[in-house]
C-alpha cells in the first residue's frame, strides 16, 4: 500500500444539559505526517438523514484516500474526489475537510479561513435558547443580555406551552426559528402570542416545499431560510421569498462550499447568518474563525454543553 501519512478517527461525545437528551456524538478525524498534524470533527444531524454510524462508515472510506493522496495542499482537488465518496453525509465530509484545513495551517502557516472569507464591518451577535416540551426554567438564567435572543423550537409545542415560557423572554429582541415544524395557520397564531414583542426575524417559518406561502409575512418580518437551503439552486429558488439564508459549516461539508455560497448570496444582496447545531468544539473553533464574514453570528450554545470528551 502506498501510504503517505497516518490517519486516525474516533468518537467523542458531548454531555448535554437543559435538553431532553443526555449526549450527542461526534466523529473526529486526525491526519499525521512527519510531525505535522491536522484535526477536524463533524456532528451528524438526523434532520439531514445523518447518523453516527453513517458518518463513520463514510469516514472509513475516506481514510484510505487521505492516506494515499500525494499532496493534501491540493485542497480543492482533494475535495472534488471526496465529493464522489461522500454524496449526502456532510458531517463526514466536514470532519475530513477541517482536518485538512488544519493540516495546511500547521504545515504551511496558511489559514484557509482568512483566504476564503473576507470580513464584514457590521455583525450582530445572537444568543440561542432552545424551546421544547418540559423545559428546565434554569436555562433562562443563562441569558446574558444579548443583542438578539434566538428561540429555536426543537419540537412542535402547543400554544399553551409557548405562552408559558414566553414570559421569560419578553424583554429581549426576539428571533424565532420554527425549523419548519408549523403550518401557515399555526405560525400566524404563534405570532399573535408574540404580538407585543420586538420580533427581529423569522427563521424557517414553513416546512420545506411550502416557502412561497410566506409572502403575506414578508412585508412585516425579515425571513431567513435554513432547512430549505442546502444547494446553490435553493438560493435562486428562494431569493424572492427571503431576507437571507442561514449557514452551518457542517451543513455544507466544510469551508469551500460555505465560501462559494456566501459569495453568491452577497452578490444577490441578501443577508447571511453563521449558525451551528450543537457541535464539537473543533467545529465551533472554525466557525468562529469565519464569523465576521456574516451579518449575524449565531454560535452561542456552550450553555447547553457540560463537557466534551472521548
């Protein structure tokens, strides 16, 4: 076997608090060659059909490719070949691509985050709170007077439950992330509950495939799409129903696609958010490297993580 370098991968787990699940699993990928190391991680997202097992299975396929690739500094060429293996599991691609970016940084002192991403002058920070059934009231004590408080629905809650928890967030400017859980009528009813609050924006207010029904809300609210935004084609399909789009490094498999789509949306004149699922600290590190390139920064979820370890 023409092995150029050593490659390892393993599982790590984040222990959670304030949520209905106890932990979340991450895949970590490490490259080592002649004293130079690169490390990256990816977190499977069930919303995109990813599981820890599917991610690790694809990472195993990419291990051999990474070991035998002649020159990992040919970053774009490697990514093209990797795409043929990965197909739809972006968490596996992210783990490998971030490890290569880290490897290049350590070997060439070249930070690809600064090469691929230019900075914006004005950025607004968002603080995230997850809404779900039987929430712990203790989580509201974690809020630190944010510029914007984002409420992200992890599951469909009835109107009475929403009303019960809403009183703890009334004093903040609010960003509502519905994750496509509600229909058009239900969204209108929830907005009535928040009618006396300062609503900054609505994120994924309707399920994938129903985006055009948002036209009656566009005049009153800024609309951002997340789950509906996965490809370049989605940008052009949704641009007339959007104020902006939500990015995650893991959703697009790393830095290259993230940078490509960001430039397209900027050219159209729409706004951007850099966000994240609950991720491994390595993913958060890379997201924070590029955060100043986006209009809104939604990367504050450490209050939900107790610790991350093997």
